[in-house]
C-alpha cells in the first residue's frame, strides 16, 4: 500500500457500556484513546465536531489506522491485541464485573466485491473469550 492512499481496512478496539468510565480504561490500558464517550455527557465526534446530544452509551476506543499501513485486517487486529495487551490475565473477569463489552469494529472497503476480511481464528477466539465480538462494516 502506498502511503497517502486511502486504506481499505482498519480496526478499532472498543470497550462500551452504560457504566463505562473512560478515564478508568485509559489508565488500565496505559494508552490515550482515539474516542471516548461518557453516557449522558456531551462528546466530540471522531471528525472533531461537538455532538449536541449526550452520549447514549459509554465508549472507549483505540484505532489502528494511524499506526498500521495495510489493506488487510490481520495486521490491524494484531496491533491492537499487542498494544493493549488483550491477552492479560483477569481482563475477561474485569469486563464482566464492570458490565461492559469489548469488540473489534473493522472498516472494510470492498468496492471491487472480491475482498474477503481476514480475521485470524486466534483473534476471533480471543475476543470471544472476552465476551466480545468482531464486527465488520463493509463498504461497497
């Protein structure tokens, strides 16, 4: 992929739920997120504009787009797993005890109609062990 050209894939890891406190997850992961929303509070959209409506759910998210240059999902997902240390012990129990969910939200540009998302089995199993899911937002 040539730098400066629109990427055909990227991924975001989200933790979300009504009781989510973004500052807790920032401290837990030791990473500044790309997106945070506290339920019931005003927030700024990813494009940088203030949203007039309060957040409907709490959300903490980190995107791979600015760190990984690939049109395949696998390197984006692996970056997030490693950067956030999603294999650390106790994470599934912590998510459950805080009544929040984890997910990978994946952007997938498939204008040609011949691309197949590449979510590795071990990453799929990891997110499922966290009680979460992989969601593919496919654009044609």
